[in-house]
C-alpha cells in the first residue's frame, strides 16, 4: 500500500475481523473459573437521608459471598472526573440524590442469587424535599442538593465582548427566542460492564469497556484509598461510548467486591439499569437575542443559558465552559454578552456526551439564524455565509482564529450538493397534509481539552526493520482510533499496515494517552505517534542496513502537548486562546411533515464536514453518517423522560432512537480538508462535530414545510401538532 | 422449576443440554454453549443484537425460549464463516464497506442480513431496510450497513 493509499485511503479496520466473526470479547463475554456476579442496589428515592442501612440480611443467603455499602469503604468513597462528589455507595447518615443513586452492592454465585440478595438489604430513608428542575434549584431558599455548599450553583460563567448595548443599538432587526433541550442517554448498544480479580500478588486487575483507563485507575485509587500501583486496567472490546463511558460505572464497585471476596467478580448492567444509572446529556434552557443589520450582518448577541447539572458534578464545569466558548455558533459577532449557569438538581447525573455542551447552543443559534433570514427575506445560506468565521476572525472569547477554517467550504459544498439534488432552502411550501421542506444549518466545535487544561498524549513505538508495535492508551470505542494510529505509524516507518501491531490498552503495558473524547485522539495521540515513529525511524536508519539484533527493537517514547490554551478571565470570559483547534460543518436536510399526525420524516441529507485531513476516509464518512443519525434522534425522537424526577423511559422501547427506517436512505457525506497547521497531516477532529448542524437544519426544514418554528427538542409529533395549532 | 432436555443443531453440530423453563435461547447459546458472539443489548427484543437464524428465520433469541428451539436448527455468527474459515460474503462485505464500528450490533445485523439474502438473493434497498429494521445501531447511521448488504448480494450473485 503506497503512502497515498495509507493516509486518506480506505484501509479496512484492524478489529473488523474479530467483530464480524463474533470473537471480539466485550465485558459480558468474559468468564473465568470461580467467577462471582455483582449487582448494585439503587435508590428508589430522588432525595433522602439514609437513617439506617443493613446489608447483613443479604449475607445470610447461601451463595451470597459479599454485601457491602459505603460504610465498608475505608477511603473517601467518592469519585468524579472534576470534583469527587459522587458516593460509590451510600453511608449511614449520607444521602441519595437521584433515583438510581448507588446504595449497596452484592457479589453472589449466580446473577439470580445476586438479585435475590438485593431484596434482603434493609435501608431506612428519611425523605427530603427534591429539587426537580433548574428553576427550583436556583430559587431562594431551595433545598440544597449538596449541603456542604451555600447554594445549588455548580458553576457560572459571564462573558462580555465588545459593547453589547451599542451592538443592539446598531441593529436594524432583533430576533429573540427561547429554546429548551432534553436529557438524552448515550444508549450505546453494549450496556456497562466489567470484571475485577485479585491476583496472588495482591494487585487487582479490572477489565472494562471505558474511554480512559488511566483516569479510571486514578478515581478507583482515590475512592478506595489504594496505592495506584495496586491497580491495573485492561480495556475490553467496547460497544460504543459517545461520552457515556468517560465517567466511572462499574469499576470501583468491582474492585471493592473483588477485594472483599478474593474472587473474580463480573458485573453487567441490565438495559434499565444502564438507562437509570448512566450519565446523560445536559438539558439546557437558552434565551437568545440576536441583532443584525438590514443587510444581514450580525451586530450583537445576548445569551442566557441554564444547564441542568443533575445530582453530581462530573464534567459539568467543562461542559458549561465549552458551551460558552461556542455560544455564537459558527458566526462572527462583534458584541456579545453570555451569562451561563449550571445548577445541581435531584435528577440524573449529566456529563459528557458527543458534542460536550456545543449541541445545545448550536441548535439555538441556528434557529435564530433561520428566523433572522426569514425576517429579512434573505436566503438562509447567504445570511450564514455573510457571517461565517474565517481565518483571522476574532471570536467572542477574544481568540483570533488561525489558519484552517473550513466553515465556508463546508457550507458552500453542502448547498451545492443540495442544489444538485433539487434541495433548495426556501423553495416554497407545499399544500396538503404531507409537506416537504428544506433546511440548512452550520456547526462549530472545539477539538480537545480547552481553557488551560494541558492536552497531552504519550505514545511508544517499538520498531524493528520489518515491523513495529504501537503502544498507546487511546481507547478503541468503535470510532476507529486503532486503525488510524496504525496508519499514521506505518506512514512514517514506511511499513505496510499489516506490519504494525497496536497493543490492547493495558495500564501495565501502555502509556496514558488521555481520554477517547473531545474528538481529540486523532489530533493529540496522532501527533504523539507520528513523532515517536519519526524518532524510531531516524534511530533505525542510523543503525545502517543490517542492525544488530541486540540493538532491537528501537523504543521511542514521545509525549506530545497540544498548543496551549488559557482559562477565561473570570469577569469578562476573554482569553488569548480558548481552544487550539476547531471543526466546522454544514448540513442540508429535506423533511416531510405529516400535518395530520405531526410526524417528521427525514428524506434526504447532505452533511459536509471539515476533517482537516481524513486519515481514513471510510471511518470519517462513518462518523459523519453516524453523527447525523444520532443527531436526527436528538432532534426528533430522543428524550430520557422523567415525571416528578422519576424515570419514565427505562427501556429501549420507550427511549426511542432511530432505526434504519427512520434514517434517510441516502446521507451524502462530504469530507472537506482545510488543514490544521498543527494536526497530523493537517487532521483535526471529526467525532462530535458531525452532530452539530442537524437540529437546526431539521428545525429550518420543518419551518420551510409548515411555517412553524419548533423551539424545543425533541421536535415530537405532539409538539409539531401544537405548533400547527392542531391540538 | 421445570427442567427441559434439549437437543438441537447449532452451527451444524448437534448440541444437547438441560434448561429451565424460563431460559431463553440467548442465555442457552451464551451461558450454556459459550457462544458469546451473540450479544445481549436489552434482553427484551428492542435492539436486535441477539438475532440468530432459527429454522431459516431471523429471530431475536432473547424472545425465544430455549425449550421452543428443541429439535431445531440454529445458526449464529460463529457458524457464518465458510468451511476452511473463509469469511461468508456478508462478513466480507461488512469489513470492506466499513459497516463495522463498535461491533456490538454487528452479529445481529449479520444474521438478519443473512436470513434476508437466503430468502431473497436480490433485495432492493427498501427490502434491506425493512429486513434490518429490528436491529438498532448507534454508531454507523446504517448507511454502510445497507451498502454492505447490497454488496454481499451482488457478490453472491456473481458466485452463483
């Protein structure tokens, strides 16, 4: 395979053979001699204090080997990616803070026995008033979700750029809108699961499907007060992640049970448990005022956003910060005010999900742009084109964009392809009960950790003249990072792809490459792999044509740090550099709205995304197609619904995601390559950006078809009918 | 609990076992026979990850009692490869088309697609979409999965 075919070509996935033959082992597939089965007892209450907890009854059952609660944990017993405020299990006198909070755990000889053991655990709860939404959370005198805090505000951000009052004074028109988005579950097909076993050397090994093994170990070590060296994590085949495996699920409880029993313990969530206990995308409530001239130039934006942080902190702080850095979407706005707050509630834990705080503002911004185009009588693509970011644009964070801004190319290519397919926004409304419309929207999101977090990755390349091993801690969650990294290494070592072996992520054998999140692995670990491969290649060459066996393999280890970013000024939100790279995209969507039933079908889609440079074209297309359909679900179907804080959609029959019949039969994926000067071969990130334009494009298409705006996600048939005035 | 003696043909081999009255075919395949290629995504028939071919028809094995399969013929993903270990055209097409991402829906998708191609060697895109509509995929957006089935149909047609 020539280098041209290798980078930007379509090599097949390294892990595909194992996955099509059923040989790939996911957590539920693990089984070892003497294995026990773990289960967790979860809170049925939204907010309560634990007066008494007695696990002794469970231990009485024959075949139940261990039953534990938080009182059995020697260490702090808490975890969390940013702030360790989530209890692993409940302690006497402690609290449960949402329906699904973990209370106690058991290990038994069979799954059935483990279930029976849960019924024998006695817990006396003193119910507390529950905080069931952000308005209630922020009201004066609200009950405290965390009583060690003075209020329920987890985080707030205030940004001022330019002179917003002057910006609105200079506006000929102002569009104002209020938008809401729901809780959403990642709903990866493989429910959370793992296994832990205590070795003869006293070390505990965890096998788990995760996004970041090294961080899992840090959190386990903290919660259980164990030396990090006592722990090892091996990453199994992982059935999707989408941000939902960035937080701890089974890991700490498994280690606790393995230590208590001395036997291997496996635990796999049922689907209802996955839906109830798993983290969610943040619901946002957003108020946008957008000012523009008659010619369509944006003059000002005033933005208020309130994020529902749920019961525990997780990554909410970073999600809210990210939302603020992309609050104006893909558009240059000279005068901007943003006030954002995230509030604790007695609702599910909200955390990372594909897009990480950018999906919600992007939806609101794009609805505002569509309304503005409608008000001004402008072509919606032209209005967007006029205001898109370009190299040299000053963002509302104060950052000046460098080279590699593919926003205009993405929009132009999407609109051109749409036109070739006969899809033109504003091409007129249909009569009758089945109305078709076309919408266009853009999307914008950062690559990598931001705002002062050092984003780095370490890679090791062990090279022989005819083969090499790549050791990285980048988790393969389905996105294809293993194959992409092998391609990058092969390209610099001038070896065929088949000569590159990428090691399984095992914290005893590979370095820390950071999380498989934030669309960062291609950029950050990719750069580390390229540099390590270059060093190995140089040192190999220096050995001459016949290197002595004693000099082999050449071991090159490189830690790559992405360009520095800086925290926002606490008063103004301004920063020299919020993010080191961004991804850009645009989509054109055709929908058919049934005005009798309110159902919206997506008929055709064009999705154009700037990948900087596609390392593996098939995989980049796969991200675009998959991201589009996931975001179609976010737009039209998906809501993790609660009634008074109690979950209603605890199965995949009620938490609806798109089937193949919901997805359009054609998604025209366009890969734009506007190189990032720092990216490997110019590559940026692609995983999350693919979701961003979709809700705005679908919202615009529904308006094009029917004349009504849908300002709340998901745009369900009921909401469509209400907007139409039919119910 | 009632116990049923089972005898059925799985991937061409006669297998026997004893199961409880509530044991599903999925549990029997995974726990009884150790055939973990068939996946459990929801245990109640919503996701299709557990699809296998029972007596020529794609079924969700979490919705079939093992006792109901007594005397029957079952094909799972482990039995899909051709003699000599060569991949079945549908497996080859999934690899070549990029239809595999996380891989968790893949075994069920492969079995649903195989059942379709066995009964209809030249399906059109609408028929493929209907045949796969009981199988959820969260990664791919289904585009390359549908393309893989189309490519497999073409390849199998060439081989006939």
